[in-house]
């Protein structure tokens, strides 16, 4: 009986050792992560830190493709609008007429038998207009009776573009002493009104006049219109 028991124990121990050896062998052969890297092969990089994933188009903080196109086209549209406005301002405009302007006569100094004055016109229309040349004038007596008037142009003129509300002016001068062929004691009747005509238009704009007779048969020397307001 002792011999049979000993044999059984030895057999059991041998079987157990064989199973253990088989298990170790299979683990070493079937587990690739346990195998060391082959010689000459670089080890895979190890990621460290907290690198963020690449942004997704359209998420907050990242402009979407549609947003980029919108931002890119806003400035050209604004530029086109400014270009159109500039072209409209630079384009040709109609001539100023008497319906577009008001007039004002300011009497200046009297010296050496000559009277000076400044005639100012203002564009009261909503749109700009072009004013080129010299004023035309007609002296008017009481009851609007015409009095002899002769306008003599002095100097040269340049085209003026009068914006709405802008002004231009012309300097005037005339003699206050009778010419040799005028009646002694006076030149001609004194006017009470002065009819003003802008160049190339027959629409009358009247202003008050109270500077006395204009001698030399109503001769008035007028300079071309210039932009701005009278300087003297």
C-alpha cells in the first residue's frame, strides 16, 4: 500500500511540472508585447504633455470657410461703393443757372474816383453745378426801368465746380466821376436794383443797389468768378 501511494504522488507531481513548463513556453511565444525590439529598429515615440487635437472647422474660435469668404468680400464692396461715389463727384455736371443761385452785392472802398464792390453767388441747389466766366449785369431804376449798363471783362476765367452751398465771387469796379462826353453835373440816373445773370443763362437774379450813379455810361469792370468768398 505504501508503494502504490508513493507512485501516485510521484506521477501527480510529474504531470503538474509538465503543465507548468508548457504554460510558460506558450506565454513567451504568443505575447508580442513581451518580445524585445529587434536590433536597429527605432522605438515608437512616446507622447508627453497635453497636446490639443486639431481644430474642427466651424467651431468656436476657428473661422469657418463660409465666414472667411464673407470677411474677404466685405472690404471690396465698401471700396466699390466709395469708388462709385467718387466717380459721381468727379463726373460732368450741369451749368449753374439763375434758378440755382442767390446773389449778394457788397460795396467796398471808394478811392481815386472809383468805387469797388464784390458780387457773390451761392449754389442753393441740392446738386453741384459748373460756373465759368464773368457775371453779366443790368442796372435798374425805380419801377425796374433799365439804365445804361456796359460790363467789361477783366482777366481770364477757369471752370468752377460749385458744390451745394458753395460760393463764388467776382470783383467789380466803376467810375464815380463823369466822363468827358457826359452831361455836366451828373453821370446818369442812380439805380435802385442790379440784375445779375450768371454766365450763359438769362435767368435774372436781382439784388439791392444803393451806391449812387455809375459814370462812363454805366461802365462796370468785372473780373471772372473765383471760388470762395470775397477777400476784401
